[in-house]
């Protein structure tokens, strides 16, 4: 098993999170030849790789969550990561709109 091959692909700005997570899960299952949800060590490693692949603001929010990589079910993890990513994208869009408005006022 090559740990470098298991690194998560960065989440694109508008990429569907569910598709990204499914792609990562398939890659892990292929590389490890195991169901990662039945092996606690692989589960933790997989979840950490997902967190590491997120934008830095999302990653820092996720790192604050207790038990994110160990005790949550896979569905709870997906829901939580999805919520944080959605909030990050909305905040980023709102900030961009505010910046455009400010630039219009200054022009």
C-alpha cells in the first residue's frame, strides 16, 4: 500500500462533494483491497485524508470537531463535511459579491 497514492484529491471550487468523497472511497478500496469502514485504522486514515484535501478554511473548521475521524458514522461525517463546505462556499461567494460592490463604489 502506497500512502502517497492514498492522498485525497483537493476539492474543486464547484465540485460536488459527494462525487469527490465517492471517488476517494473507491481509490482507497482499490489501493488497500479492504473495506475501510471495517478497519478502524484505515477509517481514521481515510477520514484524515479527506480533511487534508479540503480548502484550508474548511480544514481548520473540521479539525475543531471532536471525534470527527473516529466515532462518527460515515454518513455523519459526510453530512458534517458537506455542511462545512457549503457554508464555506456561501461565505466565499458573499465576500466576492461584497468586494465587487466595493470596487463599483470606488470606481
